[in-house]
């Protein structure tokens, strides 16, 4: 097991396509880290550079104590699981799992009847090697619940079972790190959720450093000890799932993480009496105490307020202050909760996630209370920085 360190790694493909741009990242020993971002953000390229399947244009990648920039993939001691599993169709599950280890055997050439005659002690060692491979395969099969499938060929397996065999083949190698590239994409929704939980249990058990790539933010949030949010070849934020959800560093991260996504309101900060208030156009919302101080230098500037759907709740009559007056457009019941789509005169398609028992009528009007302590304020651009978190302004970079 090992830590994996990327230092200022860049990848430029022919045609001057910058897929990964000056990425630095430390993946701790035993950590499960997930690279997530929209399609084309450079996450697979990053993973493939760690695996050695793509050359690095600039920068350094270290696995454990070894700089691997010029180390062949087979010598990096990592195991990769792909979306399409890439199992050998003519081999049984057992042989698929054994294949990589058989190739790497030290005494393999003595493992035959002639070895007894001419190999001396080497025949014994070859047999021990084979036994060790068998032990690893049976242990991994048991861990994954595929003991009964060892004699089957891949075509006689379901998608979920094939996926497990692919993971099993990675486990038996006992590598320094696991690399997963969208391994659940080919599974149906239910199986994806089950397999997700299994991968997490498995990681608890084997504790191998894991780098996992997905475009699905929910998968990233459920699996990762930490999540790396990427866009356009650049890392925007690295943090625990809670951190990236509750304290997104910019508007891109805020909008990418969470379903339904965060609601955004264009407006400006104004001073009313001695209080700072966000003016949405038709509604004025008083900032909470912490934001009053932090945002005082942004008065009269255009800003974007971001609020998560679960922080918008129907206001009771007694409440005043931070409330929005909205029209109710559509109600989507989700069992226990419902998503209510509302609009103000200036902002459409605002979603509130509220208790399904709340009496609400489509086509009516209502007042919505905004939990202003959980509101975020962003500079008014697509990737505008979050100016309301304690980490703003960012500390100067020390090179
Ligand atoms: P992701 O995995 O996040 O979807 P990729 O790492 O596959 O993104 O790709 C990042 C960028 O690099 C994209 O713009 C993609 O089109 C480009 N790219 C990926 N592979 C190649 C390649 N072999 N040649 C040229 N461009 C590539």
C-alpha cells in the first residue's frame, strides 16, 4: 500500500489539447479518493497517467517512494478496473483471476513434471507459488461472494457478476493502489447502488489506496473519503463530501454537487439601516450575523446568492425577514419529500425540497423562508468564487 502523489502534472494531447492542467494532489495511503467532474474534465486522463497508460507532458507522479514517470505500467504494481471489465471470454472466472499472477510467477517454468527431475528445490517453490495464487483467488472470491462462479466463463455471468470478477482480479494482485475508471456505468441503477456499497465495504476490508473516476456526483459523494472536483483539466476543490457540499469554493462546485442542484439568484447587497440585505429584485433577504461581517466590503456590488433546495422551507405566518414570495409552478412528490418548483418575478425554476405532507397547491402562491445561515454568496461569474466561506479570500500560494 502506498500514497500516490501528483505534482504539477500536465497532459497535452496532439493538437494542443490540454486535458490536464498543472494538477497537484496527494492521495494518502489507504485513502479512497474520487475524481469527479463533467465529461471531458480530464479525470480519466489523470487516472491513466497514474496507471502509466498515458505519458505525462509535464510534472511528476510518485507511487510510494518511486517516481513512476518512466516506469512501465506492469511494473507500477497497481491494478485497474475499467468500465467494460475486459475479462478474457475463453477463460473461466478462476483463470481470469489467476492470469495476471500466473504471468508474474518467479518459478513458473519449473511447475511441470520435469521440474521434479531437474528443478530440485525450484519445483517445490513453484508449487508454493501456485498454492499462494489459489489462496488469494479463493479469499477474494469469498470476499466478493463469487465462490460458486469460479468455473464459469464470463458469458455465463450477469453484468454485476462480471464486475465482481473484474474487481476480484484486481484484488488478488494485492497492488499498491486500485484505479477504477467508471466501473459501475454498465450496471442498472439498483445494482449500481448495491455494488457501490460493496466496493465501500471491500475498501474497509483491504484498505488499499484507491483512485476512482466517475462523472456521477452522487457516486462520488457516497464512495469517497475525499472528493476531487475537476473541470477543464483543473482541480476546483478537494475535500470531504461534506466540505464540498457545505462549503463549495466556487459556483461551479456548488452547482455540480447536489441533486436537485443549488438554486442561484442574481442580485446585489444593499445596506438597509445598519443591516446588510440581499436584494433579489423583488424580495429582500437579511443576511445572517456571520455574513454581515464577512461581506461588508461587497455592498452595492452585483452578487449571486446560492441556496440549496432543502434550505428553502414554507414560512409560517409568524415569521418575517428572510422570506421570498413565490408562485408555485409544479409539485413533484417523492414519497416522504417533494420537490416544489417555484418562481419569483425575476427568477424561475427555483426548487425547494420539503416535507410531502405540507399542503401546497400548484398555481398558488406562498412565502418561503430562506435559511440564510446556509446561504452562499458568489462573485457573479460561472465559476465565481464563494465569498461567504471562511476560506475566502484564499491564502496566497506559497511555491
Ligand atoms: P473525462 O474522463 O473527464 O471525461 P478525459 O480525460 O477522457 O475526460 O478527456 C479530457 C480531454 O482530453 C477531453 O477534451 C478529451 O476530448 C481529450 N482527450 C482524451 N483523450 C484524448 C486523446 N487520446 N487524444 C486527444 N484528445 C484526447
